[in-house]
């Protein structure tokens, strides 16, 4: 009997909308709206319950460094500014270490590039790499290897140029961090024009 009752099509009862006389009260909440609101309410309730448990079982001797290194701004913890974390001498020391690393990588790249050039010149029997690539009596696999080697040399050359530029920039920044009065030279004071700014330090008497 129940199967026959389910087989008969039934009218779908829809939830009514807000009556015209109650439009001033806003949207009439449907069941799906209640489900969303209930889930959000229970999530907040569970979060508050966990916080209460943590507060109840808190260790009074518990200590974290962030307790003294943070401040509460609008209910949000914020770390103290670390702009002056290092002294002036420590910053210069770190800059020196960075310059030393860049110089080491630059020398390493130059040595590898020089060794590659010597090896390729020996393979080409004194001929330049461009001549080896242009010759037509060499097998295809040799040409491909030579072309790949040529690209590697060019890539290393560009990397060496980038490292040299980076080394010069870092060395200039390190010099500018040193103590002493200095000023930027005007264009009419520069003998050899350059795109980079030049500085002049005031002569100081050495004790």
C-alpha cells in the first residue's frame, strides 16, 4: 500500500516568501538558511568550549618569548619591529660576508669558463668555436655537442657579467654604510661620465 502511495505524484509544498505586510522585517529565513546559521553557531560554541578547557588546564609557570616580544593591537598579537635588530657593525660584517660569497662564486665561474674554453679550443685543434660550428664536414652529433657547448659558454659569460655587476653594487653599498661625511658628486664634477652615482668622502685626520 505504501508503494502505491509513493507512486502517486504529489504536490511540492514550497516555503512561502515574506508577506507584503512584513517586508519591512527583511528576508524571511528558510530552512537552508537556518542550517547554515546553526552550523556557524555550533562551530563558535565548540571553539569557545576548547578555549575554556585550555584556560582551565593552563600551566601557571608556562612561558614563551612571544609573551614579551608581542603587543596586542585591536585584539591581535603583533611582533615588535625588527628594524633595529642588528647594530651598525653587525650589518657591515654581514655585508662583508655576502660580498665574500659573491666574490667566491664569481671566481669559481671564471675558472670553470676558462677551463671550458681551453677544452673546446683543444677539441677544435686551435680553431674558434664559431669556426667549428660552421664547418660542414663534421658529423651531426659532433655539431650538436659543439652547439650545446657554445651555448653553455655564452650562458656562463652572461652569468659572470651579472655577478660582477652585483659585486660592484654590494661593494658600493658597503662603502656607503661606513662612517664619515660624504656627498654625492655633481655632473660637472665627474671626469669620466657614468650612469652610476659617485660619492666623495671628506678627508679626516687619522690619529
